[in-house]
């Protein structure tokens, strides 16, 4: 890890003051590479805080363009970005926020070998996508690659945050929690609507878990955290691996009962 410059010490001074971060943690952030799959509401919020925190390299993949309907919740974009490729617009905004953060835009929906390659090059992967096909693919790539995956979802007034630590051999995966639903698709923002601050809450927490992990701090791996924006309540479910899961069953695990149990 490289030494911090005087300008970086000043810029990140309030974060470096945290004993859990310090100079070593800030150096780790500066040297890290984080892949964000999706540049919508979740990726919008997460990318802003990751860039602001001093994460050195962000790779952001999305094949979509900015639409007027996005601006209610995808706060990284501006009215003038309408019709621009999201990854180009987000790169401009993050560069304006922190020129020290290197952003590599990928204007495509990651899949197959390209997805595997991008996951292999990343230290941590954030799933900020909005469809099950991409979520399953990202989950499988992270599982195969032994990466930490920070997954978020939001629709209506509800949000979900999940961290899967595939560096650990007994880690459950996204498909353990949400088995293949066949041709059915979950509710999405286009069909069901969404509260912007709910999306921002989950995206910010994805950034928080990523920063903690890069600084060597414990994260909420193996849990489904569910947020209800109407009554401001949180629920926690501990997720145990499904030994018959098609995505992760090929990795050896210690024998245990497969179930989802209520947490604290």
C-alpha cells in the first residue's frame, strides 16, 4: 500500500481520526478496487460515498441511459444528464466529487466471461442491479471467485441488505436465500414505485459495509436485513447455506441443517 499524501491526510482527516480506520485503513481504501454492478438508485448512492471515502478504484457497469424518471431517486445524476449513458454521467459526477478516485465505466450488462473477469479483478463486489438474472449471475461469479458480495434491493417502502462473504467456505449465497423463481420476476420500481430515500438508505449501507470490510472490520455477513420505511423498523434473518443450492453447492462445507432462522 502506498503512503498517503499531505492533501489526502487533510481531505480524509475526519475519517482517519476513527481508530477503526486510521492511516492503515485509509491506505487500504486508496489501494482498493470495487465493482458496482448497476448504476441506478442503489449504485448512485453507494458510489458517491465510496468515492468520497477515498476508495481508489471504482468499476461501474450498467447498460442503461439516464431517464427523467430516474432523477427522483438516482441522486448522482443531474437534469442535464438525461439521455446520457449512466456510466458516463456517473463517472463525470464522481470525478467532480473526488478527482483522486479513478472510475472505469463499463457500458454493458455484465454476463459470462466478462462478468467473471471483472469480479476476479475486484476486491469487493456490490450488486446494485434490478433484475433476478443479473443477481443470480453476480452471486455465482462471486461465489466461484471467492469474493465478498454486498447485495442491496429496494422497492416501494421496503429495502433489503445482504452481505455474502465467499472468502469463507461455509457462506450462504443469494440463491440459498432466494431460490430460482423460474420465469417470474420480482416487483420492481417501474411497476410498483419506490421511495427515493429508501433506495438511498440501502445504497449508503452497501457503501458502509464495503468501507468496513476494506478496513478489516466485521460486516453483517450471513444476514438478511430488511428495512420498512413506513414504520422505520428493521428485521434481521440469519441465512444458513442450502447444501442443494445450484449456485454454491459445489463448494465443500461443514454439515449443518439448512434453514433460515430469525435473528436478534
